[in-house]
C-alpha cells in the first residue's frame, strides 16, 4: 500500500458505506484492482477507516441521536443480533468471506435482484411502505438487527440489508435510510474496536501504516459527509431500482473479470 492507495480506499469507503451497494465489497474489489494483497493489516485498514464514516453520521445527526430516547433504545436492540453474529463469525469473516470473489458476486447479485423485485411490488401497490421509525416495535428492532447481521458477508451491504428489511416491514425509504445511518454508529464502532483489539499493535506502527490509517480515515469522513447528504436527497424522488441494477452489473464484473 502507498499514500495514493490509502486516499483512494478512504474515498471508496466514505462514498459507499451508507449506500446499499456494499462498501466492503467495493474495498475488496478496489484493493484487487490496485494490486493490494489482503494482508492482516489491509483487512484491518478496510475496517478501521469506517470510523471516519461513523464520525460523519455523528456530525450530521448528533441532535437527533441525543434527543430521541426511543430511537436510541431501538438502535441498541438492533445492534445486539449483529454483535452476536460478528463475535461468533469473526475469524470466518476475515478468512473465507474476504477472499471469495464468487461469494461477493453472488451477494451483490441476490440483494440487487431483491431491490428490483421489491420496488416493482411497491410500484404495483402490492406492498406498502408508510411506517415511520416512531412506530417501531421491539420485535421489529430485533428483526432489523438480524437483517443487518447478514451483512457480515461482503457484498450483502449493511445499509442494503437494513433498508430492505425495514421496507419489507413497511417503513418508508427515507425513514429506513435514517435508521440505517444511526445504526451504523455502534455497528461500525464495534467492528473497528474488535479488530483493534485483535491486531498485532506493531503492525500499525510498521513503515507508514499509521499515516495510511489517518489518511484513509480522514478521507472516509469527508466523502461520507457528501454521500449521506446526496443519498437523502436521492431517496426523496427516486427508488432503489437503480442500485439494484448497479449491484447486478458489479456482480457480473466481479464474477467474470476478477
């Protein structure tokens, strides 16, 4: 890795973390295209720079997060299933999941297809999405967290899993997006903290690794600020269908080219 690589990956992370297209898949694919091997430090880097994206959410939504008690309770409930799955499958996630481009392609394709199908059903008024976060029950919060836990597989997309699960439960796109943003804070923080505890501390201070982490994190923060604001405006007038087709296109590229 070099400074330019860290800058590019930070940009990719920030731009894709809160979009339903899988930031992890994009980081792995970008690393492959940049000829960056998936070393222990590289895997740590890809998770740690998510902290920049976390800060972007806090900066934009701190007022909502601190003042809404019910939202905080539901976020905690939704975080629990993800935390359990993450702890149980940590080694598998860092091993098999991060190295299988076939699995990434399949995940991108399947969720993309689900987006297209669900938006079609919504357009035909076969299903409806009119609920708001304030109406969320404890059971729904746990179901959403269970849906998010599927995103331990690269290509599923944490944001995509939350959006799809919430819309299936009847929540509208804008409310689902807001919830996915806030739920990202404990989820990404826990993932970064777990990796920080498990990595050999010496790896962080070897060569220019610390500089790479700082550059990647700062770039992630700045690009995430723009991505979040853009996505909120996008959902006000558009559906997730375009993301579904994008995911399918990326899945085909990943499977046949990488």
